[in-house]
C-alpha cells in the first residue's frame, strides 16, 4: 500500500515551501492537483517533473476510487491545493475520509506549511489563543446566519472571501453589527494577496476598510479577521 502525503504549498510567494515538501514532491509517483496548470508553475519553478492528475471539489467518487486504486498498487501520492494547506476550505478531507472508510490502513502523512489562515492570525495584533474559522460565506442561503455567528462570537473569527464578493460581504457584516450597535468599535484585519507582490493589509473599522477597498483595486483572494467580543 502506498502513502498519501498532504502537502502544503505556497499561498503566493513560491519561496514559501519547506525543504521536506520539495523532497516529497520530487519523490512521489503522482501529484494530485486542484488545478494542474497552477501546480505545474510551482513544479516547473523547482524543476520537478513528477506527473500530475486533477483532484478538486467537483471530483466524483470515480476519481476517489482511482486514487484508492493507485495507493493499492503501492504508488506514493502527494495531494496539493492551488495554494496553502489541503483540507482547509478545500475538499482534501473528503478524499481522506473516503480512503480511510475503504481501507483503514491507508497511510496519510501531513507535510505542513503555508496557510492564509495562519498568516492572518500571525499579524492580527489581538490574542489568538482561541479563534473561530468559518471558511467561505455561503453564496445564497444561510448568509445571514453566517454573519450572525461572527457577530455573536466571543473570540476572533477568520474567514475567506473572493475579490468580486468582498465589498458585498463586508457590507452585510457591517449591517448586522450596526443592529447590535457595535459596528463603530468592531475592528477587522483584511489580508489581500498575502505573500505576493501586491500584498496589502487593511486594518480598522469595517467602514474604514471598505472605503480603502473602494479606492483601491479589489483583486486577489481575501482573508478577513474580525475581532471577537
């Protein structure tokens, strides 16, 4: 039985990868990628020629069976996402659950590294002894409940958002905060394009951050930290 390595890859800056991760990627038989084109850029940068196959949020059970079959043949595989640590706001744990249910002896090995979640927490400027991570907000249903959970949290809350939804999301969060009369004093930290050339950190009230975003170019992925309590 082969081994499945869960390998964290850079969230932007290609230098943010461990020596161990590079050794694993060079040594496996196949790399499972969220988007093979994105992963190829990383592999080419480090002159890694290992073949790649796709595994992403739309992959069906047939693809999971294929992965199980490869491991059963003794193949060693690495699972990567486009950026960061697989399994965090990512379908990696669905694959792991499937593999373990079908073969409890499957060897799953974490190769830790970059994560937008850890990156924003490290520069928050508030106590992160306890915090809540909520992934991406729902697109339609349960959005209000999502924002209410943030407002009600006694601990900092971290979530992700895409560039075309960031202003809408902050506006909805601000509206709910105003209903409980804490919007003015509720500060947030927003990271855009973390570790990349145009990395930007926004700090302050939601009104202030929205104003800064409206003046700038809202491109790139966002990670948002909302002060708790």
